[in-house]
C-alpha cells in the first residue's frame, strides 16, 4: 500500500511538471508571434504567369511547397509546384485524360 501511495504522488508530480512546461512553451511562442507582430522578412515573389483563359481550381500547401491545380482553356489541367520559401516556380506537371 505504501508503494502505491508513493507511485501516485510521483505520477502527480510528473503530470504537474509536464503541464507547467507545456503552458510555459505555449505562452513563449504566443508572445513571440502575436497578432501585431510584423513578419521578420518581407515576402515578395515574382508573379506566376497563367496561360490565357486558365483558372485556378485548387491549391494545396505542404511544409515547403505549394501545388496549384490549374484548369486550362482547352479543359486540360496542369499542376504548378511553387517553392514557398522563395516563391519560385519549380515545375509544372501536365495532366491529361487517357484515351
């Protein structure tokens, strides 16, 4: 019974210490990047040229890439991959329906 009491006390201390650490980390990150904080580096990327009549269907962002699904005027699609760090277009993948 004594061992059980010691185990419960140790686990309570671990839970409290973990919760306090989590609160301190969250508060520190919120204070560094609050809503009024200006970005550390301005972002200015070159515009991405779309073909005439094309429209953006969807976009999907990963950790360092943006994939833009473009529907062309003739109905074909193209995936444009953009580097989020530089804004540079890395490539384009044409999508065609198999015949």
